[in-house]
C-alpha cells in the first residue's frame, strides 16, 4: 500500500497525551519533564496530520512516522509503569504493610528512587521527541493549525442494539431463482448411489455474495424439512481434513479429537442414519487428494444417503475438483438490483423521499458497483446520513478508474476504512487477531480494545465509561458493514458477530501496513514455538493469542504484554512469572485444565479483565486475587471451585461479576458488595441464609447499583424451617427501579417485602421468576408490572393470590401449584400472551374464562400434569388464530378437547399424551398446517380425527398405547408424511388403506399390536429408510411385496414375532443395501429365513426368540460385511456354524449372547466345543443364567 499510514501513531499519541494530562500524586521530581512531554506531544500531533498528506519524500515521512510511533509506545510504557506503581501503593496501604524500611531503600519501591527513575525515562523520551521535531523540518513537515483525530462525520452510534441488522442480513436481492434451483437440486440429489455424497459448488469472484447465497439456501424452510442435520463450516486456508472433521464435532458440541480416526468414530454416532447438508464456505484447496480424503472420510459414515455438500469458492479449478452436481456460476447483479441494495442501506426509512439528484447519483454509483452486492452494501452504508456533496465525492472518486476485480473491491473497502477516525481504524485492525469466520463475542472484543488503550472519550462524552465508548465503536463498525452475522439475546442486544472474509483480509492488510518496517509483531495471533523463540529483545509484544503449546517460562520475556489470551493454549498451570507482566490488562485462561493459580496473579495491578470460565479442576482462587483493584470484569463459573474468592469488596472497579456467594467467614459477607458501586449487567447473589437481617442486607447497597439489569436472589434449598427471616432480608435487598430481570429462588417467608407488594418499583421490569417459594401465601393484587413480558412461577404451593395488572405480558409459565387461584388472578386482564405453560397444577378444572379468546396472539399452549382438568375451554372458535403448538399431557380427567380445532389455521404441532380419560378429538375437517401429531397413552380414545388425508402438511404421526383405536381413517394417503409409528395399540386390526400412497414415508414402525392381522404391499414406499414390524402376534397375512426389492433406500429392518401358528417366515425379497436386520422368531420356527444369506451389506444382525432353532445355518458365513452379531432368548440353540463359516466373517468384531443357556454352556472358554469357532472374535459377551 503506497500511502503513508498514520492511524497507528495517531492512536497511541492520543492515548499517551491523555495519560500525560492526568494529575499525578507522585509528581515531585519530574513535574517539569512531564510538562515538557505534554507540550512535545501536542506539537508532534499537529505535525502528524501534515505527514498523512505528504506524497513527495514518502519514504522519509514513513520512517519519521515509524519513529514517532515507537517513541509514543515507549512513553506509554513509562506512564503505564507509573500507573502500576500508584496501584501497588494503594494495595500496600490497604494491606497496612509495615515494612517501611525495605520500601524506602528498594530501587523499585523507594518513592524517591522511583521518581528519579521516572524523571530519567521521561527526560529521555522528551529528548527523542525534540530530535524528531528537528527531523520534521528537514522533510518539510509543519504543524497544522488545528488537529483533528477523525472526520467530522464520524458520529457515534450510542445504542446497544441496531434494529436494522437482523432484517438486513436476510435482505437478499436478485438471487431468488438461484436459491430455489439449488434447493431443488440438493433435495433431488437423494437419488445418488449408496453412501455417495452429492457436492454442488457455488463459484464466483469476491464480493458476488456466494456466502450470502449459501446462507439463504442453508436457512431455507424446505432444506430444514428435507435434511435432518445442517452443518456450516468455514474452511479458508489451510485445508486440513482433521481440522474440518473437528469443526463438525464442535458443531455437535463435542470435544475435538487428536486423531482423524477418533474424529470419524465420533461422527459415526452423530451422522449415521441421518441425511445432512454440509456447507463448506470459502474453499481454496486445489489438491484433489486432500478433497478425496475428506469425502472418503465422510462417505465412510453409514447410511447417509441423500446427504449433500455445498461448497463456496472463488476458484473454478476447486469447483471442478469437488463437483458431482452442476456447479453454480454466480453471476453479477443488474444495475437496478445494486441500486435496490444501495438504497436500502443508505435509507433505512423506506418512506423517506429521494431527491432527483440523490437518485441520479445513487444509480450512477450503483452502476459502478459492477454487479457486486458487497460493494453496493458498503457504499450504501457510507452514504447513509451524508449530504449530496459527499455522494458526489464517492461518485467522482478515482477508485472507479481501477479494473474490476479484487483490487477495486479492496479499494472500496479501504475507502470505507479511510472514513474512520484513527482510534476506530486501530480497533478494526485489531480484529485481524481473530481467525477467519471466528464468532466474536462483542463484550470480549470491547475488553480487548480497552486493554490496548484504544477507547477514548471525547470532551462531550465525559460521562461515558470505556465500555460505553467501545460499544459505540462496535456499532459504528457494524453499521459500516465491517461486521456481519450478528447474534442477539432474547432482548435484541447484540452478543456476537463475524467478519466477511474480504473484510478480514482488509483488517490483516491494514494491520500489517501500519506496522511495516517498524516494531511489527506487537500483536501476535497463534504464534508457533519457533516464532516465539525467534522474537528479538527489541520488539515489545503487546498482545498474544495462543492456540497450541506455550513454552515453559517464555512469558516472562514479554513484559510489555497488555493482552494474553490462553483460551486454546495447551497448558495445565500458570508460571509464577505471570506476576511480572505489570502492563497486563487482559488475561483469558478459560477452558484449560489448570488446578491452581499462582499467588503472583495478585501482582497484576493493571489487570482490567480476567476470564476463567470452565476451569473444571481449579480448587480455589489465590488469596491475593483481592489485590487486583483495577479489575473491571471477572468471569468464572459457579460450582467448579472449592471456595469463593475472599475480599471481593476490595475490587471497587468491578463492572462484571456474574455471581456472589455469601459466606460466614470474614471477607465473604454481603457487605463485600457494598463498595462495588460500578457493577452492571447481571449478578446472582447466593446463600442469602447467611445474611442476618434487613440492616445487614442493606450493606449490599443494591438500590445504588443502577446499572445492574439482571438480578437473582437465591437462598439455600435445604434449610431449617425454623429459620425464616427471608422477608426481612429481602426487604433490605431492595433493588433500583431500572431493573429488567428479577429472579427469586427458595424464598421461605409467607409474604413478600413491601417493595414487591406495590407498583412503584417495576417500571422497567421485563422478566420475573419466582421459584420454590413454598411458604408464600399472599402476593397482593395491587402490585403493578407495566412492562413485564415474562412471568415464571414454580413451587409456590400455598399461593392464594397474585397481581392482576400485566398489560404487556407475553410468556406465562406456572409450575407446581396446589391451587388454580393464581392463574385466575393473573389472567383477569391479560390480552397480550404469546406463550402459556401450565404444569402440575391442582384445582384447575379449566382455563379461566376468556383466556384463549382474549389473547389472540397466543402461539404456544402447554398444559401438563393437571389432575383436576376436565376441560381446556368450551371451544376455540374465533380465537387462537396464531396458535402453532398445542401440547396436553398427563391430565387423567380430561375427556375431550375443545370444539373448533380445525379453525386453528396456524397449528403445526398437536401433542396429546397420557390423557387416560380422553374419548374424543373433535376435529371434523383437516388441519392443513399441522406437521406433527403424536398421541400417546390415551386409553379411552376410540377414534382418530376424521379426514386425516386433508392434513396435507403432516410429517409425523405417532400412536402409542391407545388400546381402543381399531383403525386409522385415511384412504388417500398423506403426501408429506415421513414418520408413522404405531405401538401397543391392542384394538388395531388393520392399517390405513391409504398407506401405499404415503410415498414420502421414511420411517414406518408397527409394533406390539396383537390384533393386527395383515400387512399390505409396501412396494410404493420407496423413500423408506427404517421399517419395523414385529411382535404383532395376531399377524397372519403379509403381502408378498411388503418387504420388496423396490425399497432401495431401506437400511434398517426389524420383523417377526407374528402369529405363533405360522410354520415359516413370510416371504420377503432380497434387499441388497440393507445394513441392520433384527429378526424376531416364535416357537414353531426351526430356522432363520433363507433370504437373509443374500443380505451381503449387513453390518449388524440380531436374532431373538427362536426357541425352536437348535443350530445357526452354515450360510451365515456369507454375510461378509457383518460387524456385530446379537443372539437373544434362544433357549434351545446349541450350535454355531462351522469354524470355516465363522472364519469367513472377517469383519465381525463383537458378538453378544443374551439368555441362550445351552449355547452359553457350549461356548465355555475352557471346555466348550463351540468356543474355537468364536475365539478369534475380539469382543464376546454373555448375559443371562446358564
């Protein structure tokens, strides 16, 4: 990059100048030097602005800027050393140290010696700055009359959430047909041969929207319906098969494997029998052998027919290597489509009118985007909030003179980058520390920026904290499309994001250009052991992200570190030398097998962020942890440590503390929270039984902590009932009125404190949870919750009353109550519910009158374990138009469901379980939207709803334990049905006549139906993968085509246990691709079905209840693919096939014998005649008595 890059120097100068302006308590001895430093910094800052404009003598100016940045970093280190000394002295005072003689004579701790040392260092820096100013004159640098750190139009975005982002990332223009075509092709690819993966590449140059297109396909509803599992992996470089397999394991929340074979073994468990879609984004590998290695690994997973891989790549060579389906050559968008994207970005308000000039210039810029949606998006963001003159500047920019391709794209991204002020440029460049496609936690990123001193408040932002400034910076970068793929919590607050790979390339580019030919290596991501050993002493490293092994005591060499991220490092202990990193402000040791922390951690006085999540083996925290008085954020998990840290009250700068455990010992009392006045976010306060009374509780000063948004109060669950001061304690813990979420657990008093009984406190509360308040009787109806959206009540068994004013309530959960009175109170005025869950409630005969009719947006209704429920509601006519899920279970006295269920036009899931008195499901017409319909253990239910064939979206039907159902009323089939399970239905005598028309069926299971007499032809069910028909002991007639060769996708078959008078197995055809077979016999059968010998793909065979069989057939040796053999409940079985036949089963690894007493005796290892036939098998297990 040819231009002179000054933002690094500007950023560090801004930080140092800010530090130099502070009033120091130890100024005696170097006040004059510090004044000179301030003046010198002011002058070189003004010169630096001129340096960025120099085109002639560029190399000399670059060297000057480099020297300035190095000097500024030296100054930063010196002033930081001073700050460390101030903090050390504060700790010393707090500890009331008595070793005054030692402190005086020590070079480091003697105040006079320290001031002399500081004066010398600052004097040296001043001298260097004087020389630098003199050099400036020789290269024609002059001080600008005014110094500006950034462009005037860099307004901050002062909000936590940006509503347009979630919608914007779904806003895809001009690719609708391409999406539909690819979705159709991937779904149709299920016709590929056994275990053959279909691969479709999307190829196109950078910025065309390949990844966006792949996301649209990945999130398409039809893909979700057709593929059981979806996996997204960003590959980039290098292409390593083991790494890709491990990323798939991480998708399943599994640990990474050390070896490829171990990874494959785990994948077998999670992918076998599943149809999956794997997206490999940003593939660059042009080595066919590596690609074949990956596909070979994936193809080795059993029974994944119809699975597909979608690849995005810029390389047509890559596309040709991987493709088995026609590649998608992604074309450019039209000028009109680019204009649509650009306009959507530039004008968030669709109703805002455009002037003629705006549309003319905007369309011209859109035309110059050359069909690239990424450019339209970035430029649209740049143009937002700008006047027409700024639009003209973009229109007339020289970047349009560059040829199409990566150079122009990077130049436009760079143009957007150049619009940022210097500190934002540094923040963006720092993001190059993360690997491509990393899911960046927003709070973590802000804390990393803070540790590097990149967060500066302007004069108008003096009331903001550094974290607030960091959130503003984040949102600015997000609005300018430097971040994407945001994740939000339940309250639309952004928590995570990613970077487009081109944007990440830009971050790497500007990060390298900033430090080129200078003190590069200040920030090191995933350095190797060799790189660490090769770093010269002159390089001051400020950040290290480790992923692999950390060399012994090497950290002590890098005393200038501000950030040390060991989250992925291979370590089991921290060295004592960690305490020498006096500049360290950020330390992450999460997810490591660390058993103890050295006491020297307590010397990291500058530390701002300490992350210690998932330290499973850590037994206790070091006592010196309380010395980290500059700490702002500490993260550790409850339950993984033996003891809670002592003296947390000394950490008066804390902003983040996820939980506090009240203890009896000194330094663990509730009063420790009193001095933590800066706490924000969320905190749980546990073991409140150790708080004596209201006055002691008040020492926590919660009412003053106005930045806490989520608060949980928790008492111990197992306490003496005689101790009951909870109401008094909770009275003293009164929070502030801006609280958003409140949880109260194990409260044992019969009344709430006064602040819970009035309407004065909860003007902002969104979520309230009261859990296990077993003695609570009264909660006054006068309490008002004007903004509450979620209410959770559980185990409040004696509660007789509850508030009635919830004008915004959306989610209501009531669990384990002895009375229906609370829901009657709460529902009185409710009109806004979307989710209602009622579980284990006594004395509830029906839902309160009008509850369903009044809450027209209700989408989820669950009623479980309500023994007195006899009626949900009289009918649902004219209400519940939005209801998508209805679940009724364990309601033994419920006799019928409401009338009008067919009017629920949005209903997708209807679950009825263990309602033993239910007689009727009054649906006379089809529910076209219904997808899932399980009915379990409804003993009195005689008939299923009429017109099932009208349920055109139905995908799953399960009927379990409904003994009075005699038939399933469908004659024309269910075209979308994929799963039909009928189990333990004693009265069922026939299967639905329309079964052969259910051509999408993949799983069919009919078991333990003793009166079922016939199985019709199943040869039309060509999508079947699993078929189970067994233990139907009245079954006499099985159609010859029930188990037909046309079932070419069938991989798992369980049959048998039919009418006991049958002399032989019903005929079935050879199904060569079958992998798992389970055979159930009956007493009259003397042998296995002969057809089994031709199932040469079998890997697992189970044989059960063949009491009449004495010997296994010799042809068993033909099953060359067999890996697992299980023989159960064959009481007369004595003989295995010959030794020669058993030796043919070369892949057999495991054999089980369950309750085969004669055979077990004959397979005795010492003297059994059958033992030599199986002695070569690696694993043999016997279960059951002799």
